[in-house]
C-alpha cells in the first residue's frame, strides 16, 4: 500500500509487479543490474539500473584509490 502511494506520488502510476520498471515501464532482467545491491534495490523500489543511477547518482566508476 505504501509502495503504491509512493509510485503514484512520484511517477503517477501503480507500483509494478515483478518484471517491469516503475519509472519507464519497461521489462527488467536481473542481468541488467550492475551488482547485488542494485538488484536488491529493484526489489524494494522497482527502479531499473538507469532509474537508480538517476536517483542515487552514477558513481560506480569513482575510484577512491
């Protein structure tokens, strides 16, 4: 119920069932994600990798060395 509220508030659509992205509505495959953390985030938010990069920033290439 909270997920539907958030999806409607932010994206103007219902929280999708497994297999689609909330921001684009496109099909999503587990292989589309960069790592396990991104796959877990998809389960919570239904954001595809592109959507996650937009929301959280695309910092996977930052080197701290």
